[in-house]
C-alpha cells in the first residue's frame, strides 16, 4: 500500500511539472506573438537584405546571431526587426529564463570565437547594436 501511494505521489508530481512547463510555454508563446504582431516572417536572407545590406556586416554574422537567438530564447525569430530592443519589447524573454542573456552572449562568443565584455553586453540593447558589435569583433579577428 505504501509503495502504491509513493508511485501515485510521484505520478502527481510529474504531472504537475508537465502542466507547469506547458503553462509557461504557452505564456511565452503568447508574449512572443504580442511582441511580433502584424509583422511578416522573413527568411534569414530577407532579414539581412531588409536591415543590414550595405552596412558592411557579413551575412554569416546576421544568420549566426539570429540562429543563436532562436535556439537560446526558444522562439521563432522570423519576425524579428533590427530595432527590437532586449531591454524593452523583448525583455519578457528574461522573465522566462533569467540567465538567457548570459547564455546568448556565451553562445555568440563561442560561435564567433570572440570576447564580449560585460560593459559591452550591458550597453547593447537592440538587435542592430548586437549585430554591429559582433561584426566589429569578427572583422578584427
């Protein structure tokens, strides 16, 4: 009987965790939808052409950063704009994972084999600023 209660208790805990994770995921998806409402999805190439063509930033930098953002923020970034701001309209990402900003910076550093200082990271608010920062560092390497 005790074993049965332990098993049932374990099942209840697992079910609660699954529900909570699903609830958090749905809440995050709603916030992503609100942040990008009315925007058309862009392929990585169209994103580059619209916001960064002619600025001297290599397409590989843009493609790499967008891919990293998608992976580490666990969201579709096809409707991202260059002026989106991590401290404003995209700040909700940190509500779901308080370490996501650190993870993103570390992933960018590893992917591009560069170093981003804490001061540089703190001063980088928009997607465009991030692209320019990384591009400048990759160009020096």
